[in-house]
C-alpha cells in the first residue's frame, strides 16, 4: 500500500514537471518568433521583388525634399525619380515657403513719361509748382520734378499711384526706396520723402532737404522693414507716394527743384494662386 502511494505521488510530480517543460518550450517559441519578426522588420527595405503581404505606403519608398533659394528664373523645374522597377498610382506634392519678391511700382523709373502717377498738394497761394515729367534729368534717364517758389509749415506736395496686390505678405522684409536730387539758389527747410500706405497704415522714409548737396548725383533713400510689424496687411491696395513736406513759413527768393527717380516697393509675398505648382509625368508625358 505504501509503495502504491509513492507511485501515485511520483506520477503527480512527473505530470506537473512535464507541464512546466511544455509551457517553457511554448514560451521560448513565442519569444523566438517575436524576436525574429522584430529583427526582420528592422531590416526591411523597399524592394522591387514580389511583395509577400500588404504593399508599402508611397512615402516609404519615394520621399523627396528640395529647397530652392535666391534668385531663380521662373518657371523652375524640380524633379524626382522613383526607385528602379517601382511604379506609382498616386503622387502627393506638398510645398511650403514658396514666395516671390517683386517691385509693385508701375513706371517707377519715369523712363519716358510719368504715366501711372497723379499729382496732389496741400498749400496756400500756389506754393508748389508741379513741373511733372523731366526727360532731361534722371538716374539714368527721366524723372519726376517739383519746383518750389515759397514754403509754409505743414504744406506738402506729392505724386502717388495705387496698386492692387493680390498676395499675402511673406515672412521676409519689404524694401521701400527712391533716388532724390536737388538744385537750388537757397536752402529749403523741409524734407523729401517716399511712403507706402496699406490699410491706412503708413510707412515712410525721409531726408532733410538741408543735407542734400546742391546739384550733386542722386542720393538714395531706402528703408527695409517688416510690413506685418507695422500693421500692414495683404491682399490689399497699396498707395506709393514721393514728395516734399515743409517745416516752416519761409519765402524762397529764387527757386528750388527736386527730382525723384527709381521709386520701388518690393515686399516678399506668398502665392495666392492654385497653379503655382504644376506636376507632369515626364515618362508618360502627362
């Protein structure tokens, strides 16, 4: 009887021992296959060989990023090639940071006339004399001229033009500039200015007339600024002005002439155009 009990106990222990071994083997198998799968997945690369499973996403085997900066000639072609033996059914193109820097002033050089510009003034008794286009003076040729006979505080005269800009401002700065020149018999206590006004926000740069040499080569006026910081918003209309502003009441015994040339307003703008990028399949001419 005692031997029989020992035999039963031995069988029970043996049974649990075999169950433990079986469980360990299964766990080892699972760990082995899991580890093998992870190692294989880490080594996976796109291949033109027969796919055993789901196809790969496009961006897993054809991803390109190109940056184009500086002055480029438009249109600009950018291309990419698929890996050998691959074909594609769908191609997605994303672009960001595309911008242009363009001078929006029309006839800012006054090369042959002053078309596109309108004269305005605020004065008493004909203080300003608008002489308009000056074909004999310019940088290099043609300009717009003012002639002052006397001056008063707060008086001004300017030429202006309005342009419509359909694009948004980009992240870069804008350039506002013009070239100025003076001929005089007596000094003029005032300033010469160039300005741009967008959604009632004016930005300008000026120079005191008393600092401009008499009859010397053109003096450049240039301002580089961020339109967004100054509250200017595009798309919108922009008004560009060049002119004179008086500081004090003073008769001018003889004459003073002021010439403006090479007026520019060149901001960075982002494209508001759905056709800014056109994709063609060169292989199939589509």
